[in-house]
C-alpha cells in the first residue's frame, strides 16, 4: 500500500469517498443523488449515508475531516455517524451487511491502486469509470 501522503491527495480522498458512496448505493439500491441530498428524507436514507461515511473513514482510511469535506457535513456529524454504525454491528444482520460492503470497498480500492489511480496525475490520464 502506498504511503498515506502519496495515496491520499485531495483527489484520492474524493475518489475513495466516491467509491464508498457507490458501494452503499448499490447495496441499498439507492440513487447517488438521494444519498447526497441535503434534505431530510427518513431514517433509512440517513442510515445509508452514515454507512457510506463510516466506510470512507474505516475502510478508506480517510480522516474525519476528509470525510466531512467529501460529504459536505460537519466533522462532528461524521464522528456521530461512525459511532452509530459501529454500535449497529451488534446486530448480526447489520454485521453481515457491513462486512460485505467493507469487502466490496476494499476490493475497489485495491483495483484502483493496481490501476495506478492514486498516483499523481493518474486520474487525468486514465478514465475508467471513476469520477473524482
């Protein structure tokens, strides 16, 4: 795995956050626009958004500040989301869902690393479905 300073430029953080959002949208069957809506749209959507924040922080290794920037939320909101999702792991159903989404995100990050997308300038040179 590349050094954190190499891998997590602002553009790389955006890519990791985007992948976390995509994994959650696919798992919950939600459109990306709904996940990122500023409107309050119910507990299920809030849980999905919190899950994406959690995955970006825990699996994607983004700082709370980086996740807050990418999700257009306050850092304390990200902390609250991570605590809620971690607490939900006590439920066997939530645990299975989270393990599945964590694996998907790890696989996508590894693929992006092997494709060289975390190298400086790589996103401009190689457009393979990841939009930062």
